[in-house]
C-alpha cells in the first residue's frame, strides 16, 4: 500500500511516514530524501522502524517529538512517544475516520473526521445521511516523564 501519512520533525532531521493499513511507522533522514544523488539502495537502507501502530490516516508531531496518529479501527486519537509507546488520548464513536491533523499556536490539536468509510462507494443520499462531518480540537495532556534518579 502507498504512503498516506507524512510528518517532518521540528528540526527537519527526519521525515516520518506510514501507510494506512501497515502496522508500522517509519522514518528516514530528511537529508537523504532531498539528496538528488541518493540511490534507491541507500534510501532503503536509511529507513528505520519507529514503532508499531494501528490503522492510521492523519498524523502530526509536537515540539517534543511525540507523534499524534488517527486510530481508524478504534475511533480514536493516539500518541506515539519517542520511545515507540502508544497512548490512547481520545476514543469516541463520534470520531469517524479522523484525518487532517494540525496544531494551532495555542497548543490545541485540530483534526477533521471525514467518515471516509461511509463516503467512498456510497450514494449521495447515504453520504448526506451520515453528515455532518466534524472538526474537533483538544489540548493533548502533558507526557509524564519518569525521574531518572528513581530508575
């Protein structure tokens, strides 16, 4: 399957990407991506697995390197920490195919719900029946970090 989620980290060091149906999130050094002389072999060897994920479409990254992903299978929004751990932040039947993620200047994460699974291949009447298609925002909770002296 093709790539559908892309996000560049704040320092422009890595490009993170995923396929909707693949169970892994990947990254590659951005310098390699924009290097016109990079061979396919070099690019393939530069790819790293970041962590396991659910079926996703939307993606965004905060300034601390946490990646926010849609969780289409569970009508949820999850956060992948830099260590690869997944945390469920929101889960609701009203979150129907979350996509289109963007952080606002005040720290809220905005996302749209396209209900794509209720749109593609359906009649206009069915599409209208499943409307409205929402946009949400929420303030992600702080990530709790363990005190290294207590480890």
